C-alpha cells in the first residue's frame, strides 16, 4: 500500500505564504506611514541629522571616510541605476527563455517593468525635491520620493533572488541568493544617502515598497505556478532528462 504524501511540505509552503502576506502588509504600512510623515514635514529633523552624519563636520561637501570609500559608493550606486537594472533583468529574462521557461521569463520582465513604472508615477505624485543640505556627489535629475534606486534594487534583486529560491532545492544556495539580494539592496540604498542625493526617508520608503512589490510578485508567481501558467520547479530537469 503506497505511503500517503507527508503534509509537512505543504504546511511549510502555506506558512511561507502567510509570512509573505504579513511582510507585504508591513511594507505597505511602512510606506504609507513614511509618506504621511514626509508630507507633513515631520521627518525633516531625522533626515537632516542622518544626512549630515555622512559628512565631515563643518564641510557638507566632504563625505566621511577615505577617498576609496567614495569611489566604492559611486560604483555601488550604479548597480541600482535604471541602465544596470534593465540589463540585469534582460540577461535573466534571456537566460530563462533559453532554458525553456518562457512564462517565467515574461513574468520577470512584467514584474520589474511595472514596478519601475510605479516608482516613476509615485515620484511625480509626491514631487519631493532632492536634498539641498549637502553637496551632491553624483548628478541627478529626477524627483526624490521614493528613492528609485532603493525601490528598483529591492524589486529587481529581491524578485530575482526569490526566483532562484523557487527553482533551487539546496538550502545553502537559497540562503546565499537571498543574502546577496538583500545585501545589494541595502548597500545601494545607503549609497544614495552617502552621496547626498536622497533623504534617508526616500530610501526607507523605496525599501518598503520595493520589498513588498517583490514579495507580492512571488505570491502571484506561486499562484500561477500552481495553476500551470508558469513552469514548475522541475520543468527544466524533466526537459533535460527527456
């Protein structure tokens, strides 16, 4: 008599969905609270204090740390630029397409593109100007809230990290992928404040909304996968075996 499947994997899957929903709600709530405080001007003291903390006392044009740190921050912040994020998305999309996961490729493309459009619309809606308290160490032309780099990095790198987790069975590789995604997201956001082109609350709002967007995309992908609209985890292995 065949042994019935263990309910434990399904239990942990449902628990993961619950945690994701809680995290999405927390991210959206965090963004809403930050937006409300920014509109009311309640974050001004916090923003100024943290922005000045990254500058040499008495010289708002000189960032803290050695010269190599400023160069490193310029390199890190480029990882969250529109150009780099588009390239990364297209490279991953191309890989998925070549690997036979066409639905997954299209989903990644739509998830990241729609998040980018939302970021642009929010900037236009809030119309918050860039910080003028310290010198900008990199040229910027767009509005400030929320941070496009922080939000774009969160929704792109976290979405790709979650995609790897969804298709990988080894726990250490899952942990590594998520660690890299989260670390990149945090470093890119910090670099925007260090370079003086964003208020800290811009970055916090970008992290909140980008993280919530990435998790929401993961839930949608999971739902589509269960309905057979996105390739299951075993599709590539089965295709290679066939």
